[in-house]
C-alpha cells in the first residue's frame, strides 16, 4: 500500500511536470522558470525547503546539482524514497534545463540553519573539523569547506536539514548511491551516532 501511495504521488507530480513543461515555452529561460516552480513543490520557494526530508537547494554548488540531476535522470541514484519523484521529473529535463536550474539554485540565498543539541553538535564539530584519524575518518571540512559551503562537485551542507543529511550518510553505506565512491569510503567506519552528530552540526552552520 505504501509503495502504491508513493507511486501515485510520484505519478501525479510527474503529470504536473508534463503539463508545466509542455506548454510550448517561448525560450530556454521560460522552460527553466516553469521547471523551478515544479521543484518548489518539494524543495520550497527559492530552494529553501521547509520539510526535513527534502533537501535545501538554495546556494547549492552548480556542478553538484548538475551531477545529481543527471544521476537521477539515468536512474543511477536509486534511493527508494526518491524514485517516484526524481526519476520521473528528471527524465523530462534536458541538459540545458538542468544547467539552468543549477544556475538558478546556486544564486538563491540560503536560509539559516537551525542549531541542534549542543552536546551532539560538539561531537559533530570535532569530526567535521578534524575527522577521526585513528579510524581513518577524514575531516568533512577537507572537501566541504570550513563553513560547509562546498565547492564544485562537493555539495554545500551548511544549513542543510539534519534529517536529510543523516539519511544520506546512511545511504552512502549501501548501493543506493553507487557513484558516491568518496563518501562510501568516508562513512564506512562511522557509527550512526557520529553521522547524526555531523548532520546536526552542519545544520547549524
């Protein structure tokens, strides 16, 4: 029943996308403008999602957004909770629209994150800045930047919903995101508590 409901919701959103994108837009910019309003249904206006399971896209690195949309389009990102939505939507996006959306979201001001429990954040801050060398866990800052701003294909994680970040960290341990080789190596020695702490700290950045 749950899978049927997910399929129905995904099909409805996919139909909405078809309707929005198939209205003979007058230019490439018009296609992007219509597409970004469809994105807002889950990711919020300007990419500032208010729902913890949907990631914030505002301020996200352009190259990262392009890469992820193309992975969804080719069905190489296969998280079960994303398939019904992102596979259908991304299938309708050509390269120029994907690039236009990436430009748009990168230019949007990101809303501030919400600080989490101080003790949890303290552990997360330590791992983020220093890693855990004894267990070969590198510092998050080495790729994502000292302030979590990201760069190129390394995503901005500053202010991201802790719920979403923790979920992704857990999924890097599975085959649902097989192309995230770097992250698979990072999280393989992390405990669930440590992943949640990092996610909590990043949310407050």
